[in-house]
């Protein structure tokens, strides 16, 4: 497979060296590396700790509602801090799932693992919002201000917690198989910091522009893990098919 050099700086992602494998019609199941699993485990631990802290601030806000008079300022502070830790937890959890994705075969586990951020966000805000609007110690104005902020925090945390394109072992396997079928068994791609696609050629015109100062190379899984890139460049795909005589197939 022809792969001309580029004048841009090319950085090999650690662990991205991929040996040539023989072509096969059977899709091999994706298995995360030990390093990826370990990193994912660390991210999940940090995410859980962050979520526990968020729920702790929610608990503090609920206890504050029982004090008369209710402090609007402190309630808002606790809600904002709650939101910050909830969002941090969700972002870390999403990153861990890209490193060590779940299988679609168990639909319940797949949903919970990928949408846990949304579930935790509901737990971290909905009880508080309900108690704010039903609190008898707060004036209507207080409820309006603090309740609105609580609802906004719930929506923001919930949206951040949702994974609209959740990774799966099956998806990784399919994308890897597609690349290997076009590169004589090589699981090797290129991408940029701001790119939305991974490429088969480092000299692809889409990544050799004035805006590009560095090109990264590694595996399909690494492109997803590091930049959440899931799309193969159409130009590279067509070029590879042409080189293999598959352009009309």
C-alpha cells in the first residue's frame, strides 16, 4: 500500500505500533489492552469519587433547606459546586468507556455503563430541585431563583452525562476490520488534534493544510480513545480501494 511521506511533524502514539496480520473474514472481538484497562480503571475511580463529592454537596444543600432562614447565596454555591463535580465525573467516565468499551451483547449493562453520567446527574440534582420547590421555609422569590438554577444545573449535568455516540467493543472491531481490509492487515491510522476523521495516509490533503502542525499516528482504538474519532476519511478510503482495485466494488 503506497503511503507517501508528509512534511508535517508525525507523532507516534505510545503503544501504537501494530504488526501486520493476515486477512480474515471473521471479525475479531475487540479486547482493550492491559494498559488501556488500567487507565480506564483509574478514570472510573476518579469519576466515582467526583460523583460522591457532588452528591455530598447535594446533601449539604438539602440540609441547608431545613435551616430558617434559608440562605439563597449558600444554596446557589452548593448547587454550582455540585454541578462542577458532576460534570467532571461524567467526562472522566466517558473517557474510561472509550478506553475500555462495553459490549452491545448485554444491552442493560451497555446502557448503564455508557449513560451512568446521566443517571448520576439525576440523582445529584432532582431530589434537591423537588425539595426546593416544595420547601415551606422559602419565599416564592427564593424558590424561583434557586429552583431555576437547580433546574439548569440538572439539565447541564444531564446533557453532559449522556453519551450520544457510545463506544462498544463491536464498533471498535468493525472499524478496525474496515481499516485492516484496506491496508493489508495493518491497524494503523493518522489523525490531527482538531480532526473529525482518521486517515490511512499521512500525506492525505485533508490533514496536510496550513492549519495542521502535527499529525498523530496509532491504532483505530487510540484515535477513538484520545480524540473520540469514529469516522474513516472518505478520500483515504477511496484511494485505498483504488490501489487495491476495489473502487467499483
